[in-house]
C-alpha cells in the first residue's frame, strides 16, 4: 500500500450558523486505505463529510485532495477534482430510471457504455432494474444505485455516509461486501458508519469522533480491541 496521502483535513472547523459542530479536526486518508469514522449520533460525522465534499463551507482549517487545497472550491469543482460522496439516505433521483441516474453520475465526463456495464457487473441487480424508476427500488437497491452513481464520476477518493442505514441485516452484509471489494480495487474510502463493528472489521485505520473532535485514532483492529471503544460503540 502506498503511503501517499490522498485526503487530509487540518484544524477543520465547521457548523451551522453560530453553532460549531467540528472543532479542529485532523484526519488523513492514504492511497488504497479504507478509513472508518465512528461515533455517536450528533458527534459531527456527517458534518465532517459534508465539509470535505463542499456541501458545507469550513469556518476554519483546510481540506487537501491529492495535495491540492480544495477548502474554498465549490462542491461541483471537488467532484471534478476527484472527490465523490454517497450521501446519507441515498438521495437517488427518484423519477429517473436507474440508467439515467448512472448517466448523471458521469456528468463530469461523457460516460461510455463500458463504464455503465462495469457498474452492472459490480451491482448485478441494477442490470435487471435498469429501466425502472429509482423510487421503485428497495432501500438496498437504492443504496447500490447511489454507490454506482458516485463511482460513475471516476473518483480518486470516495466518501460513504451511513451506507447501512435502514437496511435489513442481509442487505447490510451485501453492502459491506461491495465496500470491501471497492477497497480491494484500490479506491481510497472514508466511511462514516453507525455499525461500528462492521466498519472496524473492514477498515485499515479508524477515528472516533466525539462532540466534534477526534477522541481516538489508530489502526482499526487496535481500536476494535480498545475497551473504551468496545463499551461505547460495540456494545461489549
């Protein structure tokens, strides 16, 4: 695995109006890594991803993508620079077909048929549903469509926000298998996940976010064995 840092936040502060939700967050993602970000509801995990992707503007600090300062770039420019986010709650374009959702995901370049076929190979259920409206899909199928749509932008870094939320256990297992496959294909992934046990099981490195600051960080296996993490997040 390369030691190149592909995503880095330094002293990142952000929030909503006068309410500051992030307090000086330092985080690193290296090439080929899957980094998990775990924490309780309201810890600031989604705010951190949205600040990295440009949906929320940072109040202070810096976001770097592949060595480039993207802190002040609008969200669409960050996508062009190689950053893609799968939003919490999936957020597919409901009235549009599966195929049109995928085509929109590749708006930064002209998606070729082979790329769409690659998505169907990765998510076979989407091939059988390609002409259906996205709102007609099950929650698990919508999650797979949201991930495939993000991959259509050919991201250099992928942000995943709560991909298992609201899914049945069997679908959670399937989604995590896909995430593991994506990691093994070499795409660096920053994963926010309420299911801390599943996230730490596939991650290389992990951060624990508490009330807007990093409370713990280290190799995922070490954090999974840490008594504070086990009692607070793993129910052990």
